């Protein structure tokens, strides 16, 4: 989980919950950097993911909200939040209003939410394609290994059957 600053002047932040396995955005929310927005985001996360460990930066709201068995605060640079930070970078590239010092019309929160929603959908579609490709490639490798193992075993069986027994 992470929060991304949209506007410090307006105290506007993008909260994201990202799967460390797929890199897909599970839930997102635009709001201030307060505890109740973290609570709202957590309610939006699908139920199976709520039982997993949560990796976050050292922001105090996470430690106050999550129990100690579930929360894993990560130090700067240790790689624990690399997935969510990469997603934040991707969203900044896909969505103009998230770029720092953007000159777009960010006053209308409904418009901003629509733009972010489109960027999230595009990001998740790309993640799904990458995940499908990874599964397909892994299946190909397993099939190739099974065929090569089967060919070797077949040759060994033929070699054993042609041996002349005294």
C-alpha cells in the first residue's frame, strides 16, 4: 500500500493497494492523507487480499491501522515497496494530472477520478496480459521439459530392450 501526492496545497492524495504478485491495482482512492481514508481503501480491497501481509513505507497511519502480524513497514531502499512505487510511476506516466507541477484542471475531483480510473484500468489490463504471457511461457517450458525427459526415457528403454542377455 502506498499514497501518492497529487496536490499538497489541496491535501489531495492517491491511495493505492497493489498486489505484490501481479502488480495490479486492487483498490484506489483519492482523498486526504488521513487515517479514515486508509480505512475506506482497506474496505475496497477484495476479501482474499485482506488476509495477506501488507508492505508499506514508514507512514504512521499504517502502523496505527494494521496489526503487527500483518503490517511490514519497509525502510527506504530495501525493495519492500518496489512494486507499489513502480505502479505509482506507471500511473504518473499514464495520467497527466498525477504529474508533479501539472498545469491541467485538477480542481474538479470527479474529472480527476475518471482520469485515474482510466489509467488504473489500462494498467491492470497490461498487467493481466503480462501475467497471461508468463503463465503461457511457463507452460511451454514445462511441456518442453516433459517431452525431452520422455524422449530420453524412451531411448533408455529401447537401449535396455535391445541388450543381449547371456
